[in-house]
C-alpha cells in the first residue's frame, strides 16, 4: 500500500501598516508617487541620520497582537539585521529578533474539517525595503526608496496548518482581524499583505517534522494554493524516489505556476543581529495596553450576532455582510440613512458581490457612498424607478459613486406612472399580439409575461412593472 | 592687538563692544591657517569664501541685535564627521572623499544659530577610529607643540586647530576618548558630555551607543560657553535627553569647598608615565588647597574596559559602516563586474587598514556562534563598569584620572602596534561605556615640552560640577582667561624648517 503523507505548513505573513508616515521618519507612506519623492536622509540611509519610532506603528502592532491573543512584550527592542542589498539603503534592516512586541498567540480558523486553533509564534515590527528597477536596455539598476521605511509587522505562525484550505482560512482570518482594526488594507496583489510558506511533508503518524522549504513571492490566494499543492507533490516525489528534501528558499513563478530554488541553507546569510543602538527600548505600560484594548472595534462574531438581533437579518446574510469590515461599515452606514436593513443587505449581497466579481475587485476597493445607495433604495421603494432601471443605476453608483437622483433625471429613467400613457401603449401591444392574447385568455398564464415584456420594451423600460401587470390583467378580462 | 591670543568668549565680548569686527577676526584666523596648515594639517577643508561671507552676515545680525550670545561672530571649526549641508564631509576617509551632505548636523545648526563663523572641517582618524589622527586618508595632523609628535585622536585636527590658533574653538566627537585624549596631548580643554546631551543627528556614527559630540577650547569658560550652545534636546535623536540645566556658564564659580574627589588607585599603576602621574597628583593638591576633599580608592574592573569597549564599538561600527557601499554616495570603484564585485572593490579601496580591522573584529563578534561569547559578554561588562562608577559616585563628586598614560607619542610609532594603541585608551573608554561626562584640562608639561592633561569624570548630568572644579583649578593656577601655552605660527614654521 502506498504511504500516506501529511503536509505541515507554517506561515510568515508580512503586513504593511496603514500609518500615514513611515516607521522611522516623517515621510509619506502613500503608494505610487514619482521615484524617490517620499524620501529624506533617514529612509535613504544618509550618513549621520537617525531613526525615530512612529508610535502609531506600536499602536497598530499592539492592536493586532491583542486581537490574535498574543502575550505583549512590555519592554521590547529593535535589532539590526545586517545584509548587503541596494534596496536596503543602510545595508541593515531595523527589525526585532530578541524581544519582539508580541508572542504566543493564536487565531481560530474554520474549514470543512471544522474549527481549529492556529498558534502564532511571534509578531515583530520592522521596516520595508526600497524597490529595484532594472533597466534592461541600459544594463543598469535603479533604486526607488519611496517604500523604504514603510512599517511592517511580520506574523510568524507555528507549523499548525495541514492543507492549503487551512492556510487560506488562516490568511483570511488574519486579514479580517487586521482590516477590522483598520491597521492595514491587506491587499495581496499590491503587496500590503505578503505570505511566505514554510512546508514539509511527513508520513501520517510520524511525530517528527520533515525537512522544510520556504516559498516566497506568492501574490494571491490562488498562487498560495497552487504553490502548496505543487510543493507537497514535489517533496513526496523526492521521498518516494528515496531522495532527500533540501532545506532551501524557493521562489514561486506565477506565470509558469512553478517554484524554483533561490538559495540553500548552506548559502544562508549570517545576519549578525544585534540591538539597534539608535533606538531606545519601548516600554509598553499597562495603561497603554488598556487604551488599545478599549479602542478595539467590534469584531465579526459580535457584529454578526448584533445584526441578527438588531436588524433581524438571517444568519447567512449577516455572515456574508461581516466577512469584510468595509462591507459591514457600508451596511451600517446605509441602513442608518434609509432605515431599510433588509433592502440594504440585499443590494450588498447580490448586486455588489456580483459587480465585485465581474470587476475583479475586493470589498476594500469599494468606493461608493452610503448616501447614494440609500437614495437608490428609497427611489426604488417609492416606485420612482423600476427594478431593472435600479440595477442599471446601481452599476453607475458602484463604478463612479454617481448620485442616482441626478443620473435618473439626466437619462430620463423615471418610471412612467401615467395611466393614460400606459393604457395607450397597452392597447397597441394587445392589438399587435393577438396570439398571446388568445393564449392568455385560453388559460396560459405564461403568455402574460410576453405581453408585459413587449410593453416594457415599448416604454423603454420606464414602466412600473406592477402597474403593467395589473392593468393588462384588467384589460384582458373578457 | 593679539587677536588670535584671545579666548572665544573674550573675542565675543570685543566683537560686541565693536573693538574687533567679525571679518577682521575671521581674516586673522584664515591668515593663521594659511601659514600653519602646511606644517600642522589640522583641516581637511577650509572654506575661506564661505567663512568671509558668514562673517559679513553675522556682523549685520550682531549690529541689529539679532545675535547676542557669547559666541556670536567667533570663528570655529567642526570635525569632519559632522554633516554640513553642501560641504564636503569626509570622515577622514577615501570612501567619502566626494560626499556632500543634504543636511546639517543638529549640533552644527546650534552653532550657526549662535552666530559661529565656520572656518572649515578638521582632520580626524578615519571614521574616528584611531588615537593619533594618523589613519586619515588626508594625511596625519601634527602636534602644534612638537611637529614630530601626533596630536592624539581621533579629534586630533580639532584639538591641533585650537592649540595652533587656527580657530577659537572646535567641535570634536568622543567615542572612547577621542576628545579628551587629543585635548590632553595638545594642551587644550576638551569635554565629552553625558550621553544624550548633544544631539547625534548628523554625526556620522562610529559606535552609536558611545558617540558624543563635545567642545574643544582654549579654556574652561569657553568650554562652558560652547557646551551651552551645542547642547539641546533633539526629537530627531531618540537617545537625546531633555535636560533642565543648559546654562552651563553659570557653573563657572571658584569654589570647590567640600567637593569630594576620588583618585582610583587602579589607574595609577605600571604603564602610567611617572611625569603624567606627578602632574595629576600636583593638580589634585591644588584642588585640595582650594578646599576639596581628595582621597584614593579602588574603582575595580579597570582591566575589562578595553576589551568591552573594542567589542562594542567595533560591533556597532561594522554595522554603521555598511551603508558605505558605492551605491548611493561617496567613492565607487572605477571598474567592476556585477554588484558583489562592486561592493568588494569599493570597500576594499575606500577604507583604510584600521577601519577594515575594526569592521572585521565587529563582524566577528556579532557572528552567529560568537555573539554570546563576545558581544553579550561585553554588554554585561559594560553594565558592571557602570555599576562600579555608580558605587564610586556614592562617595565622590568627581573622579580624577589621567587622560592618557603618556604625553603625545611620536608620529609613526603607534600604528605599528595596534594593541598597544588600544591599551592607551584605558583611562577614557570606561567613561563612554558608562555614558558619563568627562573633561580634560591642561595641568602642565613634561620635560619634553609636551602638554599633560588631567581628566575629571563626573556622574551623569554633572557637567556643572566638572566645569566648576576645572574653572577653580584654572583660576588657582593663574590660568583664568589665559589660553594654554602654544607656539605661535612664526615659530612653528621656523621649527619645521
């Protein structure tokens, strides 16, 4: 019988924090911007410059640490990690090794296999590096230090995950927590959330770990899933052939859907970590922790329960709405204006989700205002526009945050509630479709639909479908 | 009038009284540098044009009452490891031979605000690593008292410039004695303030946890005036300390009655030159006569200071100097193949032997497997040394010590035996390890005519106690407002010939 293998996975997750300024200087963290415009002597490693810690970074790191059930290191320190590379202007990265801000936490994940705790080994604060731009025509490389010094936290899990499904569940859970805290937007594509996967395989029942590899450059959940599956197969194949897995760092190539070795353990660098002498230890008082705790937002579970209770929303719907903080915020804000929670929930769960998918967007990318959605709901409710027009208008709101009142007015989309005009059209439709009329009168209820459709078409969609139905039935009575 | 013979504060007064113009004082200093520099080499850069332009501007501000401080209009020099916007800042190294900073160091900004006329940047051991100013890429600086001898280091240029009247005062930096030791060799007053008193922002780091900028002056009054000017809380330096007492000139009173002075017996053992020991005992006697209580005691742990210092300073330096890689600024090797070859060649060509030695030492003690045995042990030793000083300061206000075991050695003698050179830092490095203030003042000359300095060490933030004792000594020995002996330019030139 073939051997059964188990996959053992631990993650190192980097999250870019949503501070306005960098971790050790006052430069903007804004994404984009001409190269080297968000820079100063500190984040370009000028001789004599010194780092000063941005306290907001500690606030965010504390919030994440507390929300992931970590122990807080109340006297924590920064260390220097030394390595030469041009994206790193000082040739050392200010990070935390010896006394990271948080340790020994856990988060609960839920998969088809049920609920499970994934333990967090530690979380530390550090600075991001710059970006290298290779000019192939000129055979040179250029450095952009705009990202140099953007604050990151790195969350290192224990090797507690056993499948890609669990990994994705863990990442989604982390992302949700961090987004709820407002500590980051956690976009994998833009690199504000990055995950390195440490993976090994072992025979089922074994209590020792196999040799692990580390995979980098995973920019989407899809890439992570594929990389895990591919790496599991690669390692099992090696073992089956009687070969050894080499401890190494592998880079995932998203286009080729394949990973290749970057460097082995023998080439592993000695980072010569030592305490950063330019920064003083961070003393986190009980009061500081209490303050951060008191500012913790309502997390998903509490929110979900409240939605069921307060708005009478079904469990499934409440679950969907609270999956992303952005969505939940939109729901609450819109409901506060129009006081129609179920209608708001419907718009968000159906049309919004559909458009997100069509446009390949994340809930965090939503830009429309609750005011405009509330207006739309009121207009549809009042019968000012019919449901198909409402969908059309919503698409405009979704894409451009358009004011529905203005849009409907400008495009003449108001429902025609004028009985006279409608009757005139209906008479024409009845006259032009004797077969359908005969079918309906003969008992074929479905035939009415065709007539309604013809009417709506003739009225360019602006008729009130309820009214059309009723009047048609009335007129077709013998 | 002997303009050059004045102290900084005296010149400041005369400028204010309109007896001397800022431009005249600046011109006098520039003329002195022109005649002295070929023999002494105190400066890496002299900014003649800039100095004259500053002089005019500052004169206007003095005239219209904008500048009223004691140092307004007084020409000064800055060690070449402090950034001045747009001005060459070399750290005595080839690797920064073309580097012009985009900003000015906080301590220098403080001088500029006070109306200093900045003459130029002074020579130093490469990246402040050395005790002789011989490791500079720009050639050694000579001791103005005898040009066959070194001025000490690493702030040798700053101390020689003051001694040779090429400026009225200067800024040095002190990581393990780099202000106090050359001050003692050059017969000037030099102070290393409590760690955190003067901002390190803009000081090119050597050993970040030990580095401190301080004044080099002709007398104690000037020392207090300069310290008062450069000391400030700076939010750009996380290790900067907010102090209550920036009015250091108020400490200049002639009164040491009841002041408890301890002389560590373990400092006065073999290896200390007899003449140096005698001069310090004589100075201690002067203070005793003025009413101080002087005793000897055992400081302990003295022999561990040197190894702990060289491990910590080199470890920090190995990391601090990583940024000099040919990528962003400074020297880059002419020809290379690929990134790593560029790094290697740039750094091999750009750094001198002493810097490379310390980078290797520092990299070694931080390597995995050696970190605990060397670096951590050194940190623990540092804590024990601090504790030994804390204990001593329970009994004493001031600790008296030599600044160096000998007077200034001859040129070329020290670098041949680096271990011996390192050991000569025995009296100064522990002050940096403990973060304490220390001052070196001239207390006489050896038979060879070279100055002898005495170091006084105070408890943290007790600069005023040190200044008061130093001032009292200076007054008692007739040195009040008298700059230490030095050799005028004409004589210098004659001797060299």
